[in-house]
């Protein structure tokens, strides 16, 4: 699956949760959804996309993706 398709899916998920829960809760719900239902390869691809700047992703999606990433090594 290419990043454009993943981005589109992420936006649709964000739109749903933002409409249901609001802006503040949406990143948590998006992250939970992605953790539960997305294949590890899909998660890895969207994480890499966010590391590269996350072009065209909603802020709630970027926040959700960042919450799934392990903290950087110190």
C-alpha cells in the first residue's frame, strides 16, 4: 500500500473520530485504531511518513502517529 492510500485512510479515520470525540480526544482514538487494526507494515510506513514531515496529514493524525513511536534514544 502506498503512502497516498495510507494518508487517505488516516484522514478518513481522523474525520470520523474528530466528529465523534472532538479535536482533543481524536489523536488517542486514532492511535488506538491504528494500533489495533493496521498491519505493522502500514504503521511503519505512516510513522516514516511523519518522520519525513507528514505532508498532507491532519494535525490529529500526526499527533496520533507520534504517540505510537518509541521515544528517541538518549
